[in-house]
């Protein structure tokens, strides 16, 4: 995708703006005294207005005359005054006449008289040139008149007669001696008045014309225009005026610098540019004041620059300025927006120690800090504190809390805040409505969302740019690009100019719609418009790149940010994690995760939540649980998105008990489940024995007024199809169409695949005809499922006939055969795995993990071989199952010699004989049969993984009491024990056979006691203990510990089956792991006395303690329990199994009969494998798997 982009992904410096002052012919009036001014034409277009092409509303052309006396109608800006503030700093103060002459005072009184007739303006102002002044020298007289002119303009401004002040200014301006009568102060006052009226364009035109007429503009005139632009949100124009001022050699004052620093902060300018202005200010001899430092601290809010803010705070104190309430509130706000509520609270304490009482502003900033970080209980406590101190919550307080609860997914709490706000008599403002719009929109409740939008006007509010941006974001994240375009048109029609936040929203929205090129086009247009990217822009671009999995480009953008243009924050790294996950760069994702866990990158709650999300969608269970545990250990508040990720991965892993734990947590803590939550639950049940539960959940959705999506219906359809209930699936399909949803290719493919699997090919082809007729194009999976099932049922002739006649079924195939080959060809695999022992405890994990899209070395095609017919609990894995007894040389050659595409062999099987010498012979024969067949017949074979185990260090089971084992922890360089050991035999055969093929590499993997799932495994520790616990529960007896005190109290370790699979895949594809032997354990230790309690809790059975002096053995305790197990299987409707099949009593007795054994994982880590598992969590997860597949109750 990246090579098709029409613009560089590195963010360039925005193009320079057009010159503020342009050369225009301007005719200076020459009439003195002037006649009464005619009604003015409309104001000229401002030379400051940026041209954003079709993104911005076009302004009509108008005459380029001098400033007008009528108030122009501006379609793009509305004057905004801060609540509780008055625009006139002199309000409430008596007007001072000491700068006006007596004559000037009389003229002012005449002008402000309500009965004054504008037609008398000429006669009235001519009185300035009375006989008394003529007696003075001409120069003194003009200076006196100049002072009166300034005083009249000020006085009229004080009395809010801006139009009359402009008329006076124009009258003087049209005199021949106007350059003597008007000075920079008069220009500054009139520009200020125009700015207060929101007439920035008129003020700009005035200054522009004066400049063209050669009038010497001073610093006060420039500063007034900069201030006018700033107060009206015209920040880019303010910067242009400042630059023009410097070009003209006009030295800025302290006030000028303070205003422009504030402008830079509002624009979100990079910190280095803000500091450059500050340093330039000091180097020019202008000393900063307290306002300067407060402004700089405020500038740090947008980029979460809390370290920089603290640096300015300290510099301010060193410079001799004592922080005031404004300083503390600004610093507190920076920490709040940087998601550092603890530091914000520390600022509050220092503030109070220094004698400043917190105000409503202080508390609102603190509440915002806590709500932003998900600390909603703390935010509510702060609200209660402020009420206790007599400070009444305002609309900002309530809206902040409402937004916090909305973001956390606690809709009921959000609405309670809204009701409390109304009951308190606090009128909602547009920010409140924006939060409600976002809440309903994020839940997919578009009807309610648009009702709130209509309520905005009914309550006397006017939609602002945030309202429009929120609607853009909601429609964008739901892929509703048509609605999004309509909102943007309405935004422009309402007179709003697209500024940075709108561009950022559009970039994000288009990328969510999947329109990545459109998102980048908006970004380019933003740069062309002269809008400077800020942290939010970079993060929006990174989020867009992340959705496309473009991690290489994301790294380039991050590198540029680090070069100094913009400081990355937690959202930056969050997008990078998503880019790695979506781009299948799992190793890079895990490396970045380690930087976060280690503290190299601050482990912010946002990043820990992101790690939950990316690991969940990558199918990495233990990594997901690690991030979730870290999140809870740090006391961070959870949100609905994080909890949904946990439900999702537990659902995909069929860990029903775990998923229900999360659901219970959500209910107990006031979280409102979303459609995503319910979809995950439906998915979980659709793959389980209790598949009908998925339709129950769908019905509950409808009853709650939540509209299901295509995924919801597809999941329920799959549940019925998977279980052969095609009529029920068709009924759900009909309901789906009646609900207004359009079935997609996955819907139809589910039917096609299910019919084909049942040899109902006529029905399958009818579905294909139906989908084509209704505008849904089949893909390669549609046709492949039919062809594959023809072949699996040994009906190859019919498969060939189907392919040959495909053009009759789908006319588009013959019209564009090339496109068909590209789009509908079978998937191309990077690697092809052959698992020997696929129903074993590790083989089953390999079969589950290898086909995943994000597995390293993939996409993988997988063959799975086992001696028995394929069991039901292994049937969901997308592998080609081969039943074969590899101890039979002829059968092995017959079944495996045709697998010529194999690139990686995973040998994870073994067989047991009565003696170790027999084990060596039997297992050696099996391995030789496989290698002698696969190596010569698979020309692309690259690597062989051989699994042995801890017996490499302790000797065979039959000699444990006769051989002195190595002292743990065991490491790979320990020498072999001088006893027969079939693990040694397997390694020797492997080394011998690998030498026969050049370039073929190997790895040996030595796990300890394995925690995993396989009812067929001879050493199934977890499964055996589950059966034991189930029998104890059934008989109502305590679960006694069948082991020694050393096993009960000592430290042990274990090897998670999924971790072993990941370890082998890593060695298979990583060049640094070739031709080495590795231990493989979870990386932590445990005591059996602790896991014993866990086991008892999982089965709700009484937990026994270690019994001193007893010699309990499971093999003895379970004798004669076969009928008991049969009863349990029947009563609980479990999968039919025999007790002797799933109860490896001898193995559990062996493990628990001695002291714990520990392995070293240092070698794996040194070679680049950093996987680990929490053994307790691993133990519980495999118990859940046993329950999910109905092996145990």
C-alpha cells in the first residue's frame, strides 16, 4: 500500500504563508474637510484568510476600499466571550477625561448623546479646530487635536460606540494632515475595537492600507492587530503579522511576546519553536514577566510536555517570580492532560501550602486529570471534596465526569451524572451535548445520537466545531463514509473553517473507513493549507498507518518526531504497537512491550491497555494476561475496550469460565457490555457444545435495543451450520435480511462450506447462484470449499467438472480470467509444517498456533499426523489430518512420501515400552521412518524440531532411584548421563540424518512437566488432576495430596504447551536458534501446595493438606474407579472416555514423589527467545480447556 501513496509519509515543514501585506493601488483621499461619509460598501476580503481550496468555504470578492463603518457579516466566525468575563477591561471604572481638552470633552458628550444625528458629524468634529487653538503655534495645535482624536476614539470605545469611533477615525483619515493627527496609539485603539467586534478582516485591511500609504506603524498598532487575531482564533494570521512586524524592524515589546507565545500554544506549535521565540525575546533584551512564564507553562498542555512545564516552573522561581494561582492551575492542568494525576495532586498540595486556595478551575483540572486516566472513583471523590469546601460544581465539572464514564463504558453512571447536573440546575452546554453525542455514537445508537443533536438547538446551544468533529469521528469509526461526507458538507455550510482538529478527525475517520489513501490526501491538503502538524496530527497519521499494518512507515514517523519536532506520548507508542500487530511484526511488538515493562518507555495505563488489545487480537493468551495483570497491579482503572479484549481471547480459546469471570466483573463494576462484547460471547458459544446459547445472546441483544451487525448473525449461522442444523441456519439468515442487514461473502461461504462438507453439493452450488444474483461476489474460499470437499470425498472427477464449468455459474470468471487467478487462487504459503504427534499435548498446541495469520514464518500450511482417528477436540484446527502409525515403515513411506512441499518438521511424539532399552529401539525406529521418508522427498525441507525432555538430565524413569542426576537448575551444556536414554538415541539419529542434506538445520527442545490439553497424552498432568478432582467432587471427599513433603513445600517449574509450541516455531524460523538444544520452561516457579488449592477451587472441592506419614499414590487410590467415572460422564453429558485413557496416575505419582526440578532458560534468552508463562494462570487455563471440551465437568 505504501508504494502507492501520493505523498511522503515523513511529515514535511508546512509551506510558508503568503505575504501578509501585498502591493495594491490605494488612492488616498484629499478632501479637507470631508463631506459626510457615504454608506460604505461591504468590507474587503481579508488578505489573511487561508485558501484551503474546496475544503474551506469560498469568500466572495468585494471592493478594496478602506475600513467600513458597517459591521460586516462574517460566515466563518462568531464572537466568543469567555463565560464570566467582559471584553472591556475598563468596565465598572469611571471614564477619565484628563487626556481630553475641554473642547474635546464637549464634543465627546455630543457624540454619545442618544439624540446625536450622524449627518452632523462634520460640523461637530470641525470644532476640534477652534479659534482658541489657532492662537497657539500650528504644531502645538495639531498635537492638541491629535490627543483629542485619540481621546475621542477611546471614549467612544468605552461607551461601546465602535461604529461612531470608526466614523471619527475615517473623518480624520480623509484630511490632508491625517498623518499628523493620527498616531500609532489611535491605530492601536481602533484595531482593538474592531477585534472586540470580531471584525478582524476590517482591522487587517485598515493596517494594510495604512502601511501602503506610508504610515509608520508602531509596535502598539502591530501588537493590537496580533491580539485581535489571537482573540478571534485567527492564529496563523497573528503569526504572519508578528513576522511582518519583525521584517519591518519594529521591535516587539513584552506584551507582544506574551501574546505571540500564547498564540503558539493555541496553535500547538512544536516546543522547539515556542522556546525559540522565548530565547529570542530574552536575547533582544526583553525580560520575561510572570505572565510570560504562565503562558509557557500553558503551552505545554497540548503536547503533554509535563517535564518541560516543570522546567519552566523552576526557571520562573529562579528568575525571582513567585508562582501565583494561575501558575499552579496551569501546571496542574499540564499534568492532568499528560495523564499524570498523582503529580497534579502534588501541585495542589504545594499550592495550598503556599497560601492559594483551590478554585473551581483547580478542581476541574484535577477531575479532568483523573477522568482522563480512568480514575473515576478518584474523580468523584474530588467532586465531593469541592462541594464540601463550598465550591459548587459547574457545567465543566459535570461534563468532564460524564465524558469519563462514557469512555470507560459506564453508560448508566454517565446518565446519572447528567441527571444530577440537571437536578442541580446546571444548564448543559455544547460540550455536554458533544459528550452525549459521542456516547450514543460509540454504542451504535445513531437514532439516539441524532436526537441529542436535535436537542442542541432546542436548548439554545449552537453546534461548534467539536460537535461536527465528533459526528465525523463516529461515522468514520463505523465505516459510514457517506454519512461522514454529508457531515463535512454541513460543517462547511454552517460556516466553519477546517482547522487542525478537523483535519485530524478526517484523517482518523477515513482511515477507520479503510480509505487510507483518502486519509493521506487529507493530510497533504492540511499541509498545503499551511496548518502545522502537532502531536495530535502525528498520532492521527500513525493511527492511520497502524490500521494498514505499515509499521516501517510508522517507525520513520516516530524517528522524525524524536528528532525534535514533536515529543511522542503514550498514544504514539500505542499506535506503533497496533502497527506491529496488524503488520504481523510480532517480534518487534514484543520487543517494544519489554521496553514498556522495563520502564524504558513509561508503562502508562494507555500502553498497558494497548498491550492487552494487541496481544489479544494476535492470539497471544499469556501475553494478554500478563498485560492485564500488570494493568491491575498498577491500580489502573479498566475500561470496556480492555475488558472486551479479554472476553474475546478467552472466547476464542473456549475458556468459558474465564470469559464469564470477566462478564461478572463488568456487571459488578457497572460496565455496560457493547456489541463487541456480545459478539465475542456468541463466537465462544458457537464453537462449543452449548452452541444454541449464541442465538440466546442474539435475542438478548435485540431485547435490549442493541442492533446486531453482520458479524452477530454470521456467528449464529456458523453455530447452526457447524452442527448440521441447516434449517435453523436458514431461519437466522432470513431474520438477518429482514433486519435490514446485507449478508456478506462470509455469510454465504458458511452455508457453502457446510453443505459441501455434508456432500450436499447441489445445495452448495445453489447458494453460490443466490449470492451472485444478489450482488455478492464469490471469493477463492467459496469455490475452494466445494473443490476441496469433492476431493476429500474422493470425487475428483466431479471437482474437475465443477472447475471446468465454473464460467457457466459465474460469468465474470471467463471475462477476467487473470483476475480470477489472482483473487481466487488457493492461498500461497510461505512455510509448510508437518507435525508428527498432532494429537499429543504439544502437537495439539502446534496445530492451533501454526495456522494463525500472525505466526512467525507464515502463512503456514499444516499437515498433522497421528496414529488414531482424528478426535473431535482437535477437529477445529485448519490442518490436513493424516492417520498413520510411524512405527510401521511401509505405512510411513506410503503416507508421507507424497508430502513434497514440507519445509519444517515438528517431531513431538513418543511411545512407551517396558524397558528403556526397548524405548530406545521403538522410538528410534519411529524417528528414522519419518526422517528417511521426509528428507529425500521434501526438496524444500529447511528445519527439523525434535522434542525430548527433562529426562535428558535425570535419566529414564526406571532408573531414577539408581542414577545420580545432575544438580538443578539444569542447563543445556551438562554432559549426558551414562545410562540408556531414548532421548539420546533420538538426538543421535537426528544429527546423523540431518548431515545427509546440505543446509538442513535442527533444534532440540527439552520441556519439563507439561501443562497442556490432550486426553490422548501419556503424561497429561493437568488432565489427570482434573479427573481426580472430579471424582473427589462426585464422591464428596477431600482432595488428598498424593506426594511427598519435598514436592508439597519445594519449588517446581512447568512448561506450558503453547509456550513449547511457540519456542519450537521460534527455533524453526530464527537463524540465531539453528543447530542448538534448548530447555523450555515457563520462566517462573511455584509450590504444589499453592496449585493444589487452585485445583480445589476450580472444582469446588475440599482441599486436603499434606498428610505426614502417609504414602498416598493416585495409582492405588484410583483403582476400581472406572464405574464412578462412567457415571460422571453420563450424568454430566461429557465426551465418552475411559478412565484408563485420560488418567495418567503413574505420571502424577512420579512427579509428586520427589523434590522439584528446575531448568535454566538463560540459553533461550541469550539466543533471542523471551516468551514466558505465569504457571498459575497456565494451570487454570488448561483446566478451563478441559471443561470447555466437555472432557471433565
